């Protein structure tokens, strides 16, 4: 019998509606996302907005894609910041990313962008895999393409993913202030990154692989490539203020014209830039008010001068060194046919941890 996962309102951030789907209550519900798992709408999903509930009803199969996208976003965030003081910690409290989502700093910007990108990426891929009843491959690219190739195959439906992501994710945001604008802007930056990084993929046809002609389609970037791009944008994020363009209310959509650099000498942020409006908290020490965990106990690299080095990661507090014996499989040999035999090798590793 198939496993059953119940997704409740908390899995989509409805414990704090104003902060969108990044407030996932428990990442445990997002860890199993194979097609053999049956997703059930808990009655508490009635707390979703009417638009979100309507979108789920109109697109059978899409709830699974949303869960997969959020799972991918959490995993990618942890990978990108694994060597930083803020290493994208997650909890089982009412917000999986913690209190950082209620701030307006660089880290908040990345969380919103990567989760929005995750939903867009997963939905677009699910369309081309036939997992969502209301969408298919993007067949608009058909016919002539070039002198030795033509459009064909199954292009990932990134346009459907973007439109759905905008309607579903952005509808969770409330307010008309600077926080609202920056959240919507960063949501859109995540979606734009997925769309702009699409690449052409081709298959050769011809006698004996001569590649006389090629059939080409558009393929989504790997989610690692999306994470790498957004990490670069994180490092160059723009600190912004609200620009009053003749109205004291923000528009319904995130509009770059309403956000201008705090420093007039800097260029206005583009649609793919990440934006923030407040300084990041001190991630060196534990602070319950800001929700920062600190770096005490984190592993560090004693020989590295970079951010993962003990001097920087431990914030000058020093570190302790210990040795640990580790047993791993080694000298593996493949035997025809068909098994692999390995030896067990034990080595001593020197580990460093921040005080």
C-alpha cells in the first residue's frame, strides 16, 4: 500500500500568512516525494487563500510538485551556505527557516528567491513529465530552427511554472510596505533565474550517428545552477529604500520602479537582483530574539583563510581540536557478474570545532 503524507496549512506557511510559503512548519513532510506517495489535503488547508485552494483544485498533481520544489529549495540553501556563519539552519518550529524570514536582510532575500525558484522549477519539470493534468510540454517551439536542426522534442514548460508560481506563491504576501515589495521582488528574481537559465538541448539523427540533422528543445537548468546564480546575486545584493512615485501605496506586483538603491551612486536593481533593506544580524552567537544559532560547535578548516576557516567562522573565539577514528569502505572491486566487494579501511581524522 502506498504511503500517505498529509499536508496541512502549516506546510505552506499559513501559521503566519503574511510571510508566504517560506514558513514551512515541518520539513519532514517534504522529504518523501516519490510518485508512489499519496498526498492528502488536510482539512486545515482551508486556511489557504481562496486563490491558492482554487489553483490546487484546478491543477491535479501540482501539490506534489510544490512539495518537491520546497524540499529542493531547503536542500540547495543548506548546500550554498554550508561554509558560512549563517548556514541556512532549519527547525521544526512554525517556520522551517526560522525567524530569518521575518527580517529584511540578505539572507531573507535568498530564502524567498530560492523557495520561489524551487516551486517554479519543480512545476515546470512536472509538466513535461506528465505529472500535472493541466499542463504538458511546451510545444510552442516547433518547426524550422536552423540550417542543420529543427525544434521538436519536449521542452520544459517554464512559462507555466512561472505563471503558477507567481499566482500561488505571491498571493501569500500581505501588506503594501517595503517588506512586501522586497519579498515580491525576490520571489520574482527566483522565477526569472529559472527562466533565464534555460538551455537548448539537442539529439542527433542520421546514419551511424552522423548527426545529419538535430532535433532540439529547451531544458531547465539544474537546480544547482539556479542556486549558484542566486548565491552570486546574494553576494551582490542591493540595499534598497521605497521610492514614492506619486503614490503612497505600493503596486500589487513587485515593481523595480518602486525600489531604489539606498546609495544614489548605485544602479537600480534589475529583476534578477536580490534586494534587502536591513542589516543582517550577528550570526556569531546564539540570540533567541533574532533566532540565530551562532557558530559554536561548527566544524571549521584550520588551514583555510576563507569564510570556512576557523578564524572567521569561529568569530575569533578559537576552536578545539580532536581526533576521530573513521571506518569506511575502500578498495572496492567489481566482480563479473554482478557484485562489488570492498575492504574496511580505518583512518584517523583531525577535526576542528568552534568554541
